[in-house]
C-alpha cells in the first residue's frame, strides 16, 4: 500500500478537562492515539508513520469512544511541518485538498530520510462546544523502488 491515511483517535471525554497549554501537554497525549493504514505501531508523541516517496497523505480525526459519545467529533484543522518549506511533506490547501473535515498532502522532494516532526492542530467537539489542541508526531520517508 503506497498512500497513507494517518488517523488521530481522541478520547473526547477525557481530553476535555485539559487545555492546550504546556503544563497539560503530557495529559493531552494520554488522550490520543495515532495510527496509519500500514503496519506502523500506534502511538502518541513517539508515533512515526513510515511513508513511501511519491505518495499521497491524508490526516483524519476520529473519536475513540464513539459508541458512548455519538455526537462528538474531531476535526483536523492544520498540518504544519516543522521544517516549513524545506519539508518533504507538502500540505494541500482547503481549495485543492479535502476542505474542512481532514487534511490532504503528498510527499515532495524526499531529500534525507530522517524522521521529520510536524504539528497536528485539531479541534474536539463535545456537547456542542469546541476546544483546540495540538501535538507533534513524526513522519519518516521510506525509499521505494
């Protein structure tokens, strides 16, 4: 499987008590789980998705406890590579990508293959209210032939 879907699962009940401030960062990470459609082990801040060169990427949000909270939802607001324009991750804007529900991107110039950090900014909607959070996982390019 060449293209990658990265899913951010959020415990919407548990995360609601925390803020996006530095003092709550570890607690926020304890409320999320990131995985992809490959065989990369799920994780939080230590999650690394191994992506193929010349592939498409998508980031989507999901509720861990959806059966208990069917009206809650998670929206991916922004994906921001920490290297900026030098990143091998290229994010499509809302007009060229998925719009408001998730974010699409692709692998640009691979350059080196060191894991690259990026920021996921996301919103949690619960009980008709919204709170914003962000986390910094990594992504690694694997060379394909």
